């Protein structure tokens, strides 16, 4: 995912470097808006994946600490696991939206 973000960001930089007086390549600058949408989607997907990972980490910490203390940990663990899966699903949905935009951009 980070590689996709880097490629999109680099493409935006290259397109911005095109001189307005370069008539043959100036039309390429129209891609910037769609590339910015892709960049936003990918950054959001990365954030959600990180939050899902943090949720899984908290789930493990919570489970072990509460079990060590001798309390029931199943309700809290179920809640944290469900939240982590929701964030991961959100990340995958954003990534899928970027893939669809990318394919549409290339006419596939």
C-alpha cells in the first residue's frame, strides 16, 4: 500500500513540474485531480490498517492483563476484535476503491 501511495505522489509531483507553456504535455495536468483522490483514499486506507493493527495489539494486551488478574475478558476482547476487524474492512474497501480508480484511469 505504501508503494502505491509513493507512486501516486511521485506522479503528482512530476505532473506539477510540467510548464504551463508546454502545450503538448499541459493536458496531462488534468490527471492531478484524480490522482489526489487516489492519494486521499490510499492514505485513509493506510490509517485504517494502522488503527486495526493497534486494535489487535490492544486486544492482545487487554486479554493477557485481564486474564492475569483473573477477570473475565471475553466481552472486552470481543468488542476490541470487532472494532479491529471493522477498521481492517474499511482499509480494504478504500484500497479496493483506489484499485478501481486506477483501472478506470488506465482504461482497463
